[in-house]
C-alpha cells in the first residue's frame, strides 16, 4: 500500500510541474532591458522574471500585454503573461522610456 501511495504522489507531482509556465528572464542595466528582445512560445502561459540591477526603480509597462509593474532598485519581480497569439509585443521602462525599450516575440 505504501508503494502505491508513493507512486500516486509521484504522478501528482509530475502533473503539477508539467503545468508550470516556462520562465524567461530580462535584466535592467544602465536603464536598458537586457536582452531587449526575447522570443517566447505562442499559445503558452509564461513567467517573465525581470531583475533590476540598477540603483534606481523602473516600471515595466506594456499596453500590448496589458501589464504595468514597478521594479525597485536591486530587486526582481515576476509577471505572468499569455497565452499569447503569434506576434510582437513591445514594452518600455516608463521611468527611462528613451533608453529602456524591448519587445517580446511570440512564435
């Protein structure tokens, strides 16, 4: 009986991990997104982790993704997006809009 319970727990755990979204990382350095372009799978929910390595706050903003999030200096945040249709989704750092620009491409 113990073996069956352990087996069921294993299958349940694998199912939970299979539903986890793919993780994509973007950094903020010198008021710029690094990398400025990322490609993600279309039709899947993803987790975007943004790490602000600068000494000032930045705001991730994307009208196309309907997301806005302040990222304090020297910290990171996670933003869940998608599933996305194939296409391009621009974003900016609202506090440094002239330099902090990027795009997510869903394929």
